C-alpha cells in the first residue's frame, strides 16, 4: 500500500501518518468440540501474563473515519478464560496458560498462548467482518484437513475447534499448533539472490500441488456434516462437500455494509458450472446496491447513480453470458483451489535455511474458484518492483535519475523470482496455463461485477469499453452486446478525468470520507492518469459507437 500511495503522489509523511492511524499491517483433525490427547482437563486459573489486557476489543490501530464503527465491528464477545481452558486441555502435560500475546489480523483475533510446560499454541477467533463465522470456521478447518489428507504441505495441525458459538467459550474458534520457523517477510531482505530463487521455486511448487486437486464445483470446502442445508452441499470426497462460498466476496460484512445493503448475496453457491458462478457474481453486485436513495455527500463525484449501476450490471450479465460460451474461457475456468492470501506474512521458513518452508498459515476464505481468477495473481515474493522511470516520486529521490547498484541488484533478484514463478505457473500447472496464455482483458470483467458500487461506475465501464473495442481482435464470436454511443464515451472520459489523484489532498478526501481504496478504485485512478497523460480511447470508440 505504501508503494501504491507513493505512486499516487502522496507525500511520505502523509502515507506514514495514514498507516499509523489506520492500523495497516495486518487455519487426521479432531472432531469439533473434542480435545486432542488430554487425559486430564488441566486448569487455566493461573493468571497469564498480559501484553494486551482486552482480548475482546480491537487494539491494533485507529481509523481516520468511522473509527467507533470499525472497532465495534471487530469486537468479539466471548469467554477468554474458557478459550484458555480449551487450549490447556489440548496440550498434554500442560496445566495452565502462563503467557499470551494478542495479535490483530484482518479478519481474526489471534492469541499465541504459552503453557506452563513451555509449549505454544495459537487460538484464533473470527471477527464479525470475516463472513458468516460458523461457515468460515467449518470451511477453514475442512479445507486444511482435506489438503493434509491429499497432499504434503506444511499446514499447522488443528488441536481443537468449534463452529458452534453455544460452546463454553461463547464463540467459534480454532486452536492449532504454533508453526516453527520465522515469517518469510522478516528474513526476505537478508536473503541472497539464490535463496530468493530457491524459496520462490519451493513456494511455487506448493501451489502446483494444490492445483493438482480436482473438484466438481465452485464454492468452499466443508465437512459433510456442516450446518448447511443439504440442498447446498455437493459431495465430492468421503467426509467433505462443496458448499456456499463463505469469503467476504459474497457476504456484505464490512463495517457499515449491512446497514447500507442489508443481507448477504442471495446467490453464494455452490455452482456446478461457470455460467452459474457468473450469475452469482451479478446477483452479488445487485445485492450491494443501496436499497434507498443516497445523498450526494455520501458518494464520490464519479460514483454513479443506483440506476446507472443497475444498467451496468444488466449489461455485464449479457456480456458475461457471451464470454462463458467461449471454449477458451471454459478451458481456463477449471475449478481450482489455491491459498487465498499467499504472501510472505503467511509463510514461515526455517531460521537456519530460509529456502525450507516450515508453515503455511491463514487458510480462511480459501475457496474453489475458476482457474483464471488465480492465473494472473502474483504473490509479493515474486512481484517485480516499480521501475523508477515509471514513478515520478521515486525519480525525484534518485540522483539525476540513475539507478543505484543496489537497486540494480534488487531488480535482478526480483526478476529471477518473477521468472521462476512464471515458469512454474505456466509450464507446470495445466489448470492455470490456458488463462496465463490468454489476454487478461478477457477476464477482467469477472473481477468487477460483484463490487461495482464500491469500485465506482467508471471502473466496470472501462472494462466493458475495452472488451467492446477489442471483441473481434480477442477472437470472440458475433458482436459484443455492449456498444457504447459517442455520448456515452464522452461522458465516460469526462468522469474518468474527475479521478485526478495528482495531489495528496484527493486521497485524503477519499480516506476522510470513509471510502476504501480498492483495486477497482485504483484502476479507475489509473484510467484517469492515463487520460491526463495523453491516453486515447481505441480509435473505434473515438469514432463513436452505436448512436
């Protein structure tokens, strides 16, 4: 995020201030409710050492806007001593918790519990913004259990869990072993180029293992006896089923969303084919349109009216129906399971040899998706740095625009990691190869239809415009259902120019207004910058579409 803000022209002092205030920084299994390997219950009565006194409230930072709502949304009412008791009983030989450390995650409250026998375990409690807690908890444990039963991955062992909030702790929870090693992001800067490459190769091959598994549908993995209506279960392996998608993608759980959009999407899956999955995206997009009129001061100038978003979603539905008929897109949409948040903070490596992966954590919301949604995602350990020549802010930091030797070495090392990752993804993972070899324009609409209101009208309209202009070039049959008029193109250009972000004040206005800076918003900002710098719409569209 810091890099993104720097590219948007925000001063470093503003960036650091925002990060500080926002708190930016930053899953054979026992059956639920059972306690693994303990003949005696033990006790948690001994008062543990406390680094953060309040286990229920969010203490990881503050927000610039709607701070109280943000913190209330992350408040979890539960019995912390009872959770400690469960952890003690899951650790043979332990009688009490002597120390705990609270860590705030994006969707969970995490406690590292140290027992009186010095054994450490991790207890995780979902917050209200994570999605439906019963489903997310059951799905996370089921996903980890299924992967452990099918392939060899360094996934932490589950010691105890419950998806029923009526248990003595009063909340859903997962207690798992504490992985050995150190977070990759802590040692990455100290590693040499060869270690970077070997680590990237090892991580890429773990993705190859995950992608080798086959599934009959899109959705989330659950245990067969999960608390879900039987009509929403698709059995695929003994003890497991594919059920509703439980990630935040299909659930309106962000602070303030439920009061604005009301309930979750009416179509959370599971889906047996790509056409059904696309209907789920569109239905979710409609469910996230405000049910009541919105005051102008609550929206950005380019947000678009509710009626405009309805038209865009209807158009997107028609376009996606044509896209899913294309065999190339069908071949690129094979149901695929990969880690939903595969980055250096969720990867643990050996302290002695950082090329050895010792743990992969945080499997929450990992789900079965069309392969093309994963195909062009690049994790942070394989991402190329922003070239200074493309970044005005960085240009100013360099002496006469020259890249230092250190920068050259860093770029070379990053390039090797990026190439290593690309070779594995393209050459060794058949499910991802078709999508990685196709033009990304074919797939971008699938990333925006469920969040048109959040990302603004110009973001999704830009995808429709580009698809329409390149329809024949992309090898798509017939004609595009969307053919913008000259007036629509002029209006789109006008709105896109409103997305000027050359000053810190614009971003601060967005932040103070309580709007999340999302991929769609950033893409919209990039569209505007390209237009300011002389970017022209495709010739076909500048001549005007259907009048």
